[in-house]
C-alpha cells in the first residue's frame, strides 16, 4: 500500500509528512493538472485531491469557492480521476470526497480510482459506525481508508477509529470548518498524545495550518501536517507558482523539526 510505504519511509528517515490538499479542477483544469503533477517536487509527500461537491458542509469559504469554480467547469468525480491520471503525480494520492459523489459514481468507483493512480480515500461525512455496509465496502477495496478524528473525540472512540482506518489518521486540530487560522489550538498536544496512546497509525494534523511557523510547531508534535485552505488560496490568487512556493516554505520549516 503506497500510503503505508510512504509513511514508513518518512519515519525511517526521521522526517515529517507534508500532506497537501487541492481541489480537482481549481483554479482551472490546466493549472490543476500542473499542481497535482508538480507539488511532489516542491516537497509534498502525500496529495489530497478534493472532489468538487455542491454542499461541502465541512469546508470553509476558501475551499467552498474552489469547489464551486471547479463544478462550473464541469469537474465531477470521474473528471477528477482523469485529471489525476493525466498529472501522474509521484506522491501517493488520497481522494478526498463526501459520500454522495462516491455513491453516485457507481460500484466500481474504487477500482477506477485505483487505476487512475489513487492510493487512498477519505470520506468527510462517514464517521465510524454510521454506515457499516458502506464502511465495509470502502475498507475492503483497493484504496487505503483514511479516517478523521476530532479534538472532542473520546479516547475509546479514537481507538475504534484507529482499528477501522489505514494509511494515516487525519486529526482535525480545531472544531469548525476548514480555513486559515493565526495560531495552533491550545489543546493540540494533549489531543495528539491521547490519540497516539490508542492508535498505531501515523497522525497528520489539519485545519488551519498556513504558515511555516505553524508547520514547524505542529510538525514537532505529529507525524505530519495537512495544508489545504492556504494552498488553495495561494493557487487562486497567485497561480501555481505561488502555491508551489508556499509548499517549499512549509517543507523547509518541517525539515527543521
């Protein structure tokens, strides 16, 4: 499994993972292909490629706008897979989606995603135990199944999530929706410690990380960081080169931990 192998290699070299989120088809189709293709060389270890969705409840305004713009260009899950296949990124790709687009794409969607070069899947609105049949379908498929943990998740439920996930755990650093924040949550270190005590999977922290200083601070506690809104904003306002420059600065900061 490519995600597991990537985190094993990072751990053996003492490095933290830089996980980068981009919305498929944003800021436009050509720029999206270039981003997906070139982010690994800029320092991205794992790519999260978001499937545009009309009702992204967990996302803040930056990613919501990117999703709307991609939908306006006709990008759906099938088109997102075509973009990934065209870009041929050297880093493992996690398909980041809500449940509805996956279900609408048909029962063979996981196999098609794997054939396009996807290594993992993360479903934002499918908590552990909510739908055992669909969870079993995702867990038994060809993609590693990344699960989410919130800072308010009880420790016993953290353990259950760890048992039903693979690749890594996405730890949400703060309550609310995605977005850019100025600081790191005060209770983050304690939350990471609780999760690590009951889960052997690598822990990557997302929601709000946008600067090299934050990357270095969180990287000192976790196995990796996840950057989404700041990267999407950079691509929207400064183009692909601005996004790549941001990733290089985050990579340099992480390598200081």
